[in-house]
C-alpha cells in the first residue's frame, strides 16, 4: 500500500505530487548584492521532487538583512536570479513558495554596511552572539522602530511579495518563526512598546496580522502561508504566556484566507521553561481549520504516523532534504539516507555540501 506521505494532495488550488515539503533553509551562498548564485538553480531543481519547496529566507529590503550572503528580492537583478530557480523547479514538476524575511535584531552592523539593526524595542539579544566578518560579536542594541517605520516595513513585505510573483514563485511564506522580526513583535523579551504594536497580546499580534493581510492582498487567497515556532526560544524568544500568545494569533490567522500554517515542534528540551507547550501541534492545531504543515525532527516513520493519524496534512523536512535531493524516492523505497554535513550547512561556500549530495542509484538499489 502506498504511504500517505507519497499521495498527491493540494494546498489551496495547487496540486502537489506528495505531502512532503522541503523546509526553508538559509544556505548563505548569495553574493554581496544579495543575488543567489547559479548553483542555487541546480540545488532547488535537484529537490523538486518535494510536493512543495519553501525557499530559504529571502530579505524583503536592504534594511531586512541579518546574516551575510543571504539573498534578497528587492532589486531587479535579485528577482531575475530567482526566476531561474522557479523555472528549474517548475520544469522538474515541482512547486515553490518564497519565504519572506526581515531579520530585525538578529543582525549586526558589521553585516549591514555599518547600520544598526532595527527592532520593535531597543532590546539586544542576550547570551548568543552574532557571526560577523570579524568573528563572533555580542549583539548590539537595535534601534526601536517608529510607527511609520513599521508601516513602511509592511509595505516592503508587500513589494517583496509582488516581486516574488514576478519571479515565478507559486506563493509566499511569511517567516514569523525563530526569533526574526515578526516573532520579535510577539514576545515580551523583544517587545516593550506601549503603542498599538505592543503591550497586550492583541497589539503584539498586530504586526503579523497586518503583514499577512497585505501579502494575501498581493498573492490572493490560499497562496500565502506562515511559519511559527511557539516553543523554540532561540534568539531570546521569551514570554510569560506563550500559549496565550500563540492561541490568540492562530485563532486570528484562522480568519484570514491562508494556504497553510507551518508549525514547528519544540526542537530542544524545555525543562527550564515548563510553561512552554511541549507539543505545539497538539496544543494549537485544533484552533484552526487551515492546512497544517508540521515540522521539526521528523523521519520517514514519524512523519507517516502523524499523517495517518490526521494530526497534520503535510510534513516538512529540513536537514533530510538538504542531504537527500531525492528524499521522496528514498522514502518510497525505504532506502538509506545521506547524512547532512554540519560544516557546510549554514555558512556559505561552494557546491560542497550544497549540490554534491548524491542521488540514489535506484537501479542498483533495487537489485541488491
Ligand atoms: C541549514 C539550515 C538553515 C535554516 N534556515 C532557515 C530559514 O531560512 N528559515 C526558516 O524558517 N527555518 C530555517 N531553518 C529551520 C528549518 O526550516 C527547520 O525548521 C528545522 O531544520 C527543523 O526541521 P528538520 O528537523 O526537518 O531539519 C534552517 C535549518 C537548517 C538546518
């Protein structure tokens, strides 16, 4: 019997060849102008067997830049380079969404032509350090955004969404996870504002809800999704009541014509944070009737199990897709998997650990 994860399915009006999603992964191989290199065309094309690919996080503006060598979608050259990627994925029968990002305070002036990062409030990330060309540095105190700055950023998401459609993307994912700007608005540890964008949970959710609305206005209903990580505390995402925050946000998102909610499970033990939901899928999926893509640490068996029990409709895989361009075929044949090489995962470089992971030799695998 065919595995459920390999069944055809739909997200919105998009027909997908299976229920496997490639999770967004920053690979830091763009040039200094935020233009992806030619290898990216090969990299994404190799992985087009995924039902849906979510691109690496893409900067919506120069101001949005966090990590060095991350790509943008605000200049003509950047848009044209993405066209080659979307063409390659479509030619291979796949679908691809652009993950739009603004790093907010997860950034350093040394990576931003000397400009300080911006954020909801002037609160620096503590404990962690930023990667810079001069080594690891303490995070700087970001500049607090004015209300007109915030409105401008929402317009920057809108422009980036227009550019993403122009570049041939099938839809947009708002990156509201892992401590980046939208996530910073949500949490008390990064938002101490006293205006409409801070204070109450309703106010802290406003930035995400307004941004989603603008993006949907561009791409149309059921072509925009959002990624959330309620129980991942990286980049100091701390709050006294994360369950109430995400409960409210997800209920409000349910009122918008979203394609999906991409919900990360907890990645690390939460022993010191007992008030954080241990299983976000269990805690929040029942608050929405939208399609759920679950993510975080799944393998062939655990992903199939989640789908069989109708706990989610899709499962996304990060490091497994990174190391296995033909992951759906390997799942189908229950073939061995390549292991991801940590050294070449995040920090740029060339084809090593990017486009050189071998595909399965199906013929010889079947005869052994
Ligand atoms: C190299 C690498 C880069 C990542 N970059 C992003 C990113 O740009 N945007 C994002 O939302 N998540 C990013 N993530 C997180 C993944 O999308 C995913 O949530 C995480 O890897 C957990 O899934 P997995 O256990 O299947 O790998 C990244 C993960 C890895 C390994």
